[in-house]
């Protein structure tokens, strides 16, 4: 089976399972709460990406060049020979 087909199956099943969990457990529990109180747990998941998704370090690990961690444009600008090309 081609990898793109496996990805499509995985994505579809994940979407279905998360939708069912939301419909069966999350929506009924939050339905009786006021809107501002009910939005807090839903938004908290997005406020802590490293703790909820299993990615260690959050933005610093996934976007190393953007945050300045690891090799990237900021660390290449001050090379000893004056060049701006990536070190290899």
C-alpha cells in the first residue's frame, strides 16, 4: 500500500475518533457551563503545546531556526571566515 494511502486512512480514522470523543464526552460535559468558563479547558490545550502533544520543548525543538536554538540563520551570521554559507 502506498504511503499516501496509509496517511489518508490514518488521518480519516483520527478525525473520526476525535470527533466521537468530542461528541460523547467533551460536549455534554461543557454544555451546562457558561461560554467563558467552557472555553477555558478547550483553549488551555493550545496554550501548552509541549505538555499536551508530547513534543518536548515546543516551538524551540520544532522550529529551531526561528527560535534561535541550534544551527540556523542567527548562528551562521557570525562565522569566523566571514561567509554566511551554512557550515558543513
